[in-house]
C-alpha cells in the first residue's frame, strides 16, 4: 500500500469518527452526567444524615439523663422524655426518617430565641437542656456541611445544565433557586427532594 492510499484510508477513518461524534445524542451524555450527579449527591446526603443522627443521639442521650435527674412529674416534661427515649430506640438506623423524627421533637427549638419568646417554664427548660448539651453546635455543623454540599453540587449542576435545551434549563434553574434561598434543616430536606426529582 503506497503512502497516498494510506493517507486516504486514514482520512476516511477520521471523517467517520467525526461523523459519529456529531450524531451522538447530547441527551445521552446528559443522562450519564445526571446519573453521576444524583448518585454523588445521594451519597453525600447519606453521609450528612448519618453524621447528624449520630450527633443527635449523643445530644438526646445527655438530655434524657438531665430529665431523669430532674425527676419531674410534669406531663409536658414526661412527654418530652418519652419522645426522646423513643428516638434513642431507633437512632441506630441512621436514615432520613430517623433524622426527621428528631426534628419532629425539637422543631420548636430550631429558633435560637425560643426560650426568650415564651413564658412556659417547660419550653424554657427543654431549650436550656438542649443548649447545654450542644444543640446550637449541632445545628451549626449541619448547616455548614449542607452549605458546603450545595456549593459543590451547584458547580456541577451548572455544567450539567449546559447539556439541556433552554426550556429544560429554565425549569432546572428555577427549582434550584428555591433550594438555595432556604436555610438550616429546611434547606437540607428541600435539597433531598430536589435530588430525588432530578434522579427521575
């Protein structure tokens, strides 16, 4: 085979490769990118959730000890004690449902100033016990880890959005905007729902 024939064959091969690349559907790449994106996000969410449950368990364990020492027959305090003990019974499962059960108990106290806004002795006492055992530190840690995750995910999401058409991109960006304006636990749960939506 002479050099001219070799050059022609080589040129035809390059042309064929370029043609194949041109006709490879962009949506196919986008689907692969989306799968990687959501898989990584789900892994990171699971890690944050697990850490949050572990630290919440330590916190609740200490609060329960304090309530047992108080040894009050107050119905409100006994109700909190029962709820905290129920949480400890399931806290070995470090899932989003277990984390949500913790939030269901302490939701009122996510507001740092709750004790100052109420005259109820029971609410003030629970707020004091939570703060005494590191609840504020727990909230800051979860918020920081969530913020870091959203920042990293947002960068990757913008690259993925470039594979979408204008209409799909607008929907994606609008949904993402709703996540980034939220704070604290609500932001984490909204992000979890967003990842589930994106995975579908």
